């Protein structure tokens, strides 16, 4: 049985922690960076909706476990992610509702967030399946999920009415516990690659400093 409780997960680049009442300004700043509410494939909050959004995150029930994504270097809030639809009896969980400030997309942040949350699901909660759902038309997210190593389970037809009135079909992916060791190794390799790029950049700047 999944034992759900608030927890803090720390990596090299980020910290995943429970949302707090004093996170409002930080979440608004992160949401403004890229205007995440304009995403046509998900229901992400605008700045005017953020207060209610935060209150709902704080008072979550035992089927949801939200995480604020904090960059360690600046201690700045840069996004959100969460466990949801937690099936305690069958040790299944979905991860989703993830959004990241535009300035941090394409960096190690999303990879490390996925690594930390998957590691906790399989190694601490002892889940046997982790599910990820995404709009069929969201090709960017689908490629990212497939690159992660998740397998397609099927499509939920006419599953969600989007903000623009479009009725979306949702594609379901999953990772099972037997697949986690290989995916874990792949994510660790990708994270090491980010570190290597950073070290090369630092070395280059030391050898060829920028002159203003």
C-alpha cells in the first residue's frame, strides 16, 4: 500500500518540496515567465488564479501529492509537479500537471524533476506502475515521455474538454517497476551530460574570458 505523506526531495539542481502559503509570489513570478496559462494542452493557472490554485494544492487529499520546484542555486520557485490519482491498494500513481518557467526549459531541471519523483515512486513508495497522461496533439510532450522510456498503454477518447472548447483525446503512458532500473540509469546519464556541458563551459570561459 502506498504510504503518502509530505516529503522533500533534493537533487543537484533542484529541490521538490510541499507548497506553502508564502509561495504565492514565487509561483506568480514563475508562471509569468512564459505565461504558462497559455498552454493549449493543459489547465495551468494564470496569475489571477494562482491564490486559489495554491490553496487547493495545500489542502490536497491522500490521492494527490504536490511539489513546488525550487532551483537550489537561487532558491527561486520555477514550477510545479505532482503525484495524482494515487491508487493505494494497487500501488499505482500518475505523475503530471508539471509546468516549468520558460527560462528553465531545456535545462537539467525537468530531467532531474522526473528522476527525483520517479525514484521516490519506485524506491520509497514501492509503486509497481507510474502513469503519465498527455493530450494526443501535444507532440513535444509525447516525444519527451517516449524518450524517457515510458510505454504507450492506450488512448482515452473524448476524455477532456480543453479551455478553447476542443474535446481532447488523452494518450496514456506507463513505466512499470521492472523497467525502472534501465530508465534510472538513462536519466542519470543524461544528468551527467548536463554537468559535463557546464564544466566545459566553465573551462572555456576560464581559457577565453569574455571581455566587455
